[in-house]
């Protein structure tokens, strides 16, 4: 369970308890919840409840207008990797960041992202926290992520880490990837390269009202989730399926325990 699904409405300590009580096997917390708390205490609580940390969300945007700002972004991510290690996270989720404000250099922003990933890889290895590159839907290319397809994410992995030392891979999110005509081939390639580190699910509502905060519950939208999960598992992924639903108008207004119960039921029936 990705904690964003519950809308960040409560302290993380309460969310952790709720998720464990609802029977989930894993949790993916966000930096905004963790960095204001006692990381070691959170890690103890998570371990005591036998929850796996499927990912730590997420990276500071890397592309920047100046070299100095870019290097500061790299260091912010390096610091976050230490928290990811303390939490025992299976991966650090990396979203690229958009085009720096006032610029139009998409290729340059993509090159900066790859350079930043390369700069962080040694730290990831030293801390035993793999970097999971998560491509976002291309509608976010301007302001959130210049990494937009699974094939593109794999290309960055192969360029930065051609020998695959086990600390660089991809996070596949159904919301971002479902539309991609090359999806099956890319999932297959990611599996053959042993690069699949995480699998995130929610649904794409046909009449979606907000392209950031109106994700659907699994089964309520247009994504063929059983087919996608089968593809990911055939590619060799045997980790947990992580539910990540941003839903300001609907699920974030519902009782958190009801949301968890619904997610648990849908995971069993439509994922
Ligand atoms: Zn995701």
C-alpha cells in the first residue's frame, strides 16, 4: 500500500498501523511523511509489524537551470537514499522532474536526469537501495517528468549501468504506462534485463476530471489490470503489487479503513 492512497491525512505512525491491521504485506511511504518524523522509530514500527517497504517515494526533480542547482538536486536525493536505507526500502522511486522553468530544452533535461542517476548509483549500491526509475505519462513531460515510457527508462538503465549490478531498474506504474503501444514488449525487455523493481496499480477513469488527482480504484476504469499483471509476472516480477491512488475528490474523502478494505478486495478480484 502506497501511503498516498490514504491522502496523507494522518501521521505516518497511524497509517502504518492501519495498513498492517488491514492485512497488507507492504508499505511505500513518502518523504514528506518521513522527513518530518523519527526515521529510526518508523523503521522499527514497520519491521515490528512485518511490513515490507516496497519503495520510498520519491526523488527530488533532477533537471535544473544551473549547474549548482542540479548538483544540489543530486545531493538532496543522496540524503533521501540514507532514509530509504534506514527504512529498509526495496527501492528508491525516481521520477525525473520536468523541464526547468523558463527553458525549452527537453533533451537537455533528459540528459541531466541520466547524469543524476549515474551520480547516485554508487551511493545506492553502498546503501543497498536500488534506484527504480519510474516513467510518468507524457502529459507530465513539461512539469513533472521528462522520463515518459518504459522503453526510455530501460534505455537510461542500459546507458548508465550496462552490466546491471542489481541497483538500477524500473518501477512500472499502470496509470502511467497503460496506453503505451510498446508496453508488452517493454515489460518483456525489462524482465529479460532483470530490471523490474516495482509494480504500481490504480485505474484510469474514462471521464477523468483531473490528470493528477483523479486516479481511479482498480476495476473502476479502462486499464486491463489482469492482463498487465500477468505480463509483469511472466516477465519474472515476483514482488508485491503496490496500490497508489491519488484521488482528492473521492478516495481521500473516504474513511481510511474503508479505502484499505476496498483496495484489498479489488486486489483479489480485479488486479
Ligand atoms: Zn507510481
